[in-house]
């Protein structure tokens, strides 16, 4: 049997996920093929506080093949382990379209695809000059060749679980798809003869598959205990363990008391986000504000806020932008003001001539030209000034 272990959507969750990584390293040591479905990097707190160098090195050493995800896109693309058959830059493929591995007298082919929606979620400045082709079309061209060259075929997909089920219906003959991107509550599916599987996100576990050259696939999903800070678990994880020790000190730095206006609403997520959006609007002179309801995470009920809480609440690197309320902007607002995914508020009694939102929403949801944006502060810095009581 050929052993394959895999992760996806790890998001640099090293504080939680060292035990999962240690288990994957142990599998690698015994000859397993180690794969990642994308978004191994990109968690804001770790990236902001100098963790990227050792995290990139770990990514390159641990995985035999990885699919670039929308988080940590640039770092993943330049990894020597990156694989993707539908990512292009100026007419050339950015990554190797596939990799071949010899195990137990059989040859295993691994290819990967990046979903079109996931590609659109990459910040515009990071994906400028890149394009993706339709995953199903790219696979339809490549797979006949890979089937001739291999005994087992694995497709790593950063498209999302539901999209991977569509992919299995659209591309005949898929046998094993490793899924990533959507953070679905499902971990396993069988669709049109293909086994689709994903691992727990944020370092909470990993997946393992046993393959045989006759097409048999036995998949297991493992949850791991949370890292307790006492032991790294594998010599190859020492550098990350040292980084974590430094990060913990900064993460624990006290910001101040959780403003009672918000602290009392922590257990009501919708009310918390609505109150926060109104306060954000008021802090921007009452300008109309657009935020994504689900861009904010859920905070534990903490009477005192520390640095890490801001990264837990809003893990993205988005900047706030100020935009004049032109006819184009007003029309774009009208399209989304009743959409359940977005919250549009205005704290001022007098209509403001400006809209405030994040650079990501302005470009990717409102469809506004980049040159019209006026960035003025990170969302996280503004949140910190609002959430901590004076």
C-alpha cells in the first residue's frame, strides 16, 4: 500500500498545529508522500511577526507537492514544491503541472488546480499578471497523459468541497481529489467514482490515504491534540518552535479593557459585528461603511484584550479605503445593500459624500477601479482603537 498524508488550510496555525505537523513528518520519515492543498501560510499574526522565513522553509521541506492557495499565494508559488496545471503568467505555467513519485513499485502522479473563485480572493496586487484557466478544462487536457505515465493519480484542488464535487462530475475518471479552500464541515465524499477528502483546518489534524495500484483508496482523518508549548515533537520543527516562543510574548501584550459596548455582545455574533460596524462608521466621520459580515471571526468573551485578539477577530491584512460616492459607487452599493454576506451602515445623521470599506471589498465585490481607492489605515489598527475602552 502507498501511504499519502495531507493537510489543507493550515493558515500558519503553528500554535495549534505542531502535533499535526509532527505526525506528518513521522509519516514522511517512513516514506509517505506528503501533500498540501493550499493556504499553508498566510495567517496574519504569524506573518506580521516575522514568522514567514521559517514557515516557508518548513513548507519546502515537509511537502512533496503543494497547491498554491489564495493565502500566502506569492510564497507558495515560489516554492520548489508548488504544483498547479491551470495557473499562468504571460502565457507560461507558473508551477510544475504535475509531479511523479515512485513508491512500492508503483508510480503516483500528483497534479493540482486553483479554483477561479479562490484566485479572485487573492489581493489584486499579489495576482497582477497571473491568470487561471478553468480547472475542469485544464484537467481534461492533462489527465490522459498522466494516466499513461502512472499507476495512481491524485488531484489536489484549492477550489472548495462543493466545487470539487462538480469537478468530479465534469471530469470523467477522477479517482482521488484532495480538497481545500472552503472550510466545509464535510471531510469525505464520493462523487462519480471519485473519492474527495480534506483534512481538518487550522492545524487541528491531518488526513491519511492508503492507495493500491488497482485503484483501492482507504482514507482516514485524524484530529490531533493542541500544542501545549512543552515539546516541539520533531527535530525539523525546531525553527518554528523558536519562532513561537517569541510570538507568544508579543501575542500576550495587553491592549486594554474590552469596551463594555462590545464585551456585552460577544456571545451574539450578529449584534457584535453590527455594533462594531456602526462604531467603525462613526470613527470615519459617519461615512457610509461596507464590511463583510463573515470577514470577522468570533472572539471568546475576554474582559481584557491582548494583541492576539485583534488577529483572532480579523486575520486579514486589508486596509480601509475612502471612496467618493459617485454614481458608479452608489449603483454598486445598491447591488449589495440587502445581500446577507455584507453589512452597509452609516452612523452619521447627515449623509456623507464618502464610502469607507476595505480594499478587498472595493476591488472584488464593488468592482471599483484600483486608482480610485484612497487607503488610510489597516482594518486591524482601527479595530484596536475602537475595541479598547479609553
